[in-house]
C-alpha cells in the first residue's frame, strides 16, 4: 500500500508534456481542477475524462502507474460515496432505514463526487509525474513573483512546497522500511479493533518523526554549508521562457475551459440541449 502512493514522484521520459514550461503546467492543472467543479453533466464528465486520457497518452506515463496511486485513497473514495449515497436528500426514495435514505439523487451525487475525486487525483498527479522538483520550484516562484511587492516571500513558499513534494517518496520509503522492521520483530498491524490498530501505529510514527526531523536538520546544514541565502542576489542557470508549444497548450486549455463554462450555462438555461 505504501509503495502504491505516486504523489510527489517524477516519471522520467521524453514527451511533449514533460517539455512544457512548468508555469504553464501549474496554471493548466489549476484550471483543470476548477473545471471539475464547473462541470455538472454527463457530457461534461465524458469530455473531461477524454481530455485527461489524451493528455496521459501524450505524456507517455503508464496508465497503470497513475491508477496505482488511487489504491492509497480508496478508503476516502468509498467514504465519500457512502456519505453521498445515504445523506443526500431527494424525493425518489429507493430504500430507507431510520434517518438513512437511499435516493436516486443520492446515487447520482455519489457517482459524480467519486468520478470528480478520481479525476482530481489523477490530474494533479500528472503535474508532479511530468515535472521535476526544480522546475516546480521555479514555476511556483515565477507565478508568485508579483506578490513580492506586498511582502509575500515567494521564493521561500516555493522552496517549502517543493521540498515537501520531494520528500514524500523518501518518507514513504522510510515508512515501508520501518513497517517491515517492526513486523520482523513480531509487530501485528492487522488484527484488533480500531483502538488497538491506532496504538500499533505508535512504533511506526515515533521513528518516522525522528527520521524526518533528522533529515530536515541535515538538509538545513547542507544548505547553510553551501552558503544558501534564499532569493537574495540569486542567478539562474536555466532561464524559463515560453515556447510555441506552451502557447498552443494555453490556447487549447482556454478553449476547453470556455466549452465547460458553456456546458454549465446550457445546463441552466437550455437544459433540453443536454
């Protein structure tokens, strides 16, 4: 289960998506997430799924590798489905037990929320899978650069976010090693009630926190030893500049966003068309 988490990992390969500017990919990912909350029809979800599938195909990232990351959040998806199934109010009641009601509206809402959550996770993972941590840092810093005029530490924020993403795979690997080491000593993490399972996590969390603090201290000492002073008088080896493919991607995404907004407007004012 630990190794199934793909958030924060980078999949090295050569594709058009990998070559796009990091700033463009960050903005496109943000617009894609917003579009998921704008879309509210079957036609819209089919469009979003088809677009995401085409981008995954172009990125040359194996679909199995991306879907593997959904195993770690399967509990959240199931919990979301159950909440929407039985707590969504509706007139067409199929089954009822006390305050729990299963309605057609609840089934529709559960399916919609689960699909939306899956698309959100897969689309967000595509950003980190096709962008290196250094490119992410530079892209976030460039986007936040206008906020420096009002005192926002853009470089420090970008650095913290990138370090957090960078160390997700490292901490997951460390967690996997700790679990195997504890199991070799006779620890049991599968049996018992919920309280007993929570107590059994202490032998994992304590060494994991100690290891994380140790890595943070080592990273801080390494940055100080290399005379790192943040954004002060810092030059760049690779200056980011937009290419023709970046402008093409932005135009394509803007057309997509306009189409999703058009679907939402048609749903409200012209429902017979969809």
